[in-house]
C-alpha cells in the first residue's frame, strides 16, 4: 500500500506537469511523449546500477521490450484522440474497468486466492467502479462515444496490457523472469525516444523552447520513481497496479477542492464512493 501511495504522489506531480506542458507550452503528443521517454530513460541510468538487471537472451526478453514500447506509445497516442471528446479526469475514471480484469488475472495466476475474501474484493471493486462512473458523468459535457469508442477500448487495453506484460515476463510468484521490469522499461523508453526523435527535432526544440523543455524534462524525476515503484506493484498484484489510476483521480479531486475549482455534487459523491471502494479492497 505504501508503494502505491508513493506512485500516486509521483504520478500526480507528473500529471500536473503534463497539463502545464500541453496547456501553456503547447507541446503536442509526439513532443510530450519524446520528452517523457528521453528524460525518463536518461534519469533511469542513475538507478539501473542498483536494480536486479535480469536479462535472459531469449525472444521473450525482446518481446517484453517491444510490447512495453508499443503499450506506452498507444497510451499517449490514443489519449490525444480521446481527450478531444472528454477530459483527462473523465478518462482516468474509465480506467476503473481495468480493475476487474486485473483482479481476475490475479486469481487466474494464483497471486490471489479464490474464496470469501475475493467475493468481498469484487464487491469493493464494483463500488469503486460506481464511484468512477459518477465522476465520469459529473462533467456534464455530452461525449460522442461513437467517435472515440475504438480509441477508448485501445487505451484501456494498453493500460491493462502494460501491467500484464510485467506480470507475464517477470512473475515473483512463479519465479519466472526473463527480463527485469525496470530494464525492459528502460530499453522501451530508449526505443520510443529514437523513433520519435525525427518527428520532434530535439535540438531545434531545446533551442526554441529551452526553459519549457528543460522544465518538463526535470519533472520526470518523480516519474522515474513512480515507474520503478509501479513496476514493483505490478509484479506483486495486477489489481493493486490497476487501482493506482483511480487513486490519482481522487488526489486530483482533492487538489481541485483546495484550489476551490468548480465541483459538482455528483463528483463529490463519486469520489467518496470511490475512496470507500479502494480502502475496502485493501482491507480485505
């Protein structure tokens, strides 16, 4: 639970930084993804010597790197399409669906045991999902779901798939590990940065928007901590990994209250219900 809270804190900082990069600095999806990948990979070099650095020369190791890179690329690309119709707040609410899939994966893989406690856990997941649905509806804006249906499904699968990749290629319960999560993520981010560099023109970017590019890059320091801890959480439990995004949503909600941003009764009720579901799941 402490690792989850640390991830939530780090990702909340990054979410606010990304919002600033898009709203104020006018960075597009490719630029933001490149800065995220390049800066995070560079900063991860300081941590890698302390990591397990497991790497088995096999197709599974290379598959993990490619799949992780594809997952991250899809996440950012599809989010850009979806956010034309709904807010980032509402999008995170939709991620509650992946909690059901993730907990079911834990049961199938043997990470969690099927019994009375699992029934309670599913009930609390359902409670969280109700709260997230209320949050998603609280925006009041009419969303054209026909336009974003496929991107939304793809986005949810990409987020779920990221945790599944880590769990499959490095599972603590089974003892099977082809490549350590941090090492596979590092190579995936390097691959993303190399692929996006020709589109972004990094030298030109840092010349024209030096302060902005440097600011966004430096705010990826907590992103490194968040990613490393998130990977650890995913190897231990897919369900806990899936709960991270709803928890970030709740934190952003409280930040909005502190800033005295406009908030509907449906949003408040949904956030309270979501918190109750998250706490209940952890207690059982």
